[in-house]
């Protein structure tokens, strides 16, 4: 079964205390914010509990002229998901777009993004 969207509910609690000579009154106000996040599924998710980080890696092959445009689209596409993961898991989250052109073209920022991915690899 495929979901078209995810509805996230965030609760924000605020309490104010009023003290009089005879009683203490506590008022709790609960605000419920409902956010609908489109069904974004990044290709790879790496969560490091020790460093409290999370990486959303999305890989795409694009036409040669659209590499930079596609990179920007991926970052914007996962912005809401990044914020939601940061709130739910209490981790620092990054989006890493890995975009290659059809003939091997890469953006100037490709090496910067890929260097954030843990492990041994070589980029030529």
C-alpha cells in the first residue's frame, strides 16, 4: 500500500502558573499544528546515533544541462522532511544530492556533498 502523504502532528505545550494566597492555578495551553508532508523517499538514509546526525542521500541521473537545477530541486524537495526528522529524532540532518549527468557531467559542488558521506571512496 502506497501513501500519498504523511501527516505530522506537532504539539507545543505552554504552562503558566498563577499563585494567590489560598490556591495555585496552573493553565496548560496545547496548540496542535498539522503539517502534511508529501511522500518523500530519499534513496539512502544514514543515521549516526553517536554523533546525533542523519544524512538523506538521493541519487539521480539527469540530462547534462540540468545537473545544477536537479541538485537544487532535490535540496528543496527534502526541506520539510529534514525539519520533521530533526524534530522527531532530535538529530542534525543534511540532504546530500548525488546528481550525475547522462554523459558523466557533475556539478562543482558534487565533491563537497560526496565528501560528507562516511566511508572509503575515490572520485576521479
